[in-house]
C-alpha cells in the first residue's frame, strides 16, 4: 500500500488466527439509523451532536444494552426521521422491535424495556463497514454488505464497530446474535441462507453474543465433534474454571456432554489496523469431550 497500510485482516488470514470464541458480549442491542458518513464514533456524528450522542450511548449502556449504528449499503441517502430497533438476543427471548422518531433527541425517550415498537419477524443482517474505526472493515465489509443486500435488501444493513477487526468481513445476525468473521462477498449468501434455515456455518462462526467465551468455544468443539449445526444446538448447562482451564457442560439430544478447554495465549500480534504494539490474544484449545455412554441393547 502506498501509505504504508498493512491490513490487519491480511495478517490474521496469513497466520490462520482462530475465529473460535471471539464474539463480544451482547444480550440486547439498540440499533440506531445514521445514514451519514461515520467518524470514529458513529453515534457522535450528525444528526447526533456530541452531547446528544454521548447521552444516548450512556443511557443505552446503563440499561445493559449494546448500541449500534446502522445504515443502508450503497450511496448515502437523505434521512427522514430516525429508525431504531430494540433487539433481544437471549435464548428463548429472541425478538426485534422497530420504531421511528422524527427528531434524533426523541431517542432519549424511547423505552428500553421492549414495551414499544412494532414486532418484526424479519432478521437483521448487520455487516461492519465502519472504515474510520478500522480500514479493513470498510475494504472487506462494504463488498459483503452490497452482495447481501442484493438478495436481502430489507434485512441488510451496514453497522458500526462490532469488534474483531482482524476478522473482517465481520457481521452479526440478529436477533440470535451470531457473530461471523472472514466472510467475503461470495460467502455472505451461504451464511444468510443457513441462518434462515435455522443453521450455522461453523467455519465462519465466531460465537453467539449471549454466551460467554468458554461456552462459545465449547459449542464450537461440540459441533466439530458431534456435527449438529442447528442454531440452538448445545445450550449451556454449566461452566466452571478448573486448574487446567474450563469445563463446560452442554445439553445435547443424547444427553449432556462436557467439554474441557485449555485457555492459551497467541504470540504477540497486531489485532487492528491502528495497533502499534503487538500483544497476545486469548485462544482456546480442546482438552477433551465427555459424551454419554452408548446404550447397548440387551
């Protein structure tokens, strides 16, 4: 690159960084439309002045909800009012409720308890394209969003920072909160089609937002070992730290399975395009899976 830019996502792909259990936490989400060009903090840009944006973000985060800016892919368009969505990603409570306000300041009065807004059975495909936060998200994410919008125009949005910049293109599928990484434009439809069919695509899956990192890792290894790719497969029953790492008990059709995990660290790496100091990141290795004994016919 002429400006010396070395894409963090290229480095991650060259190293083969594992996607396993890299999804950040999010039980509930508050999506806010902003069709303008985004700076580093998308909800501090017009039509949100800094004071309004900070008040909105603080209000949402105090309620234990994750704020996320969204906009339609393609050319920037004029914005008439502001659409918002309140999303619940907790298992068994998955829902999307949409609303709209005429003035951005009215967002400070939107109830965050799910008592308002119009329920929707349409999923939300949110692709990170927040280039001012990380250039890889724009370079890779915008192509993914454009390809996805061609097939699912109503469901697809570009979104602000999701985390895991080095895994661009990154996306989250709501309401279930499924994080995906290393999705290129040719993979986007496979991921979306699987979601609508109630399945995950394990080779791109980073984890589920409502689950802890040990549970995300345990579900990954359970799927790899036992092969169940349904979205709701292997719900967690218990997790505990052990002397060697973690033990996670998951439910399964033939009885609970226990996944043993070893928590390790990578070598020092640059995890974002703007990082200047290589640092290790947490990784997860499989120690073993204990399955129910197979019943032997009498």
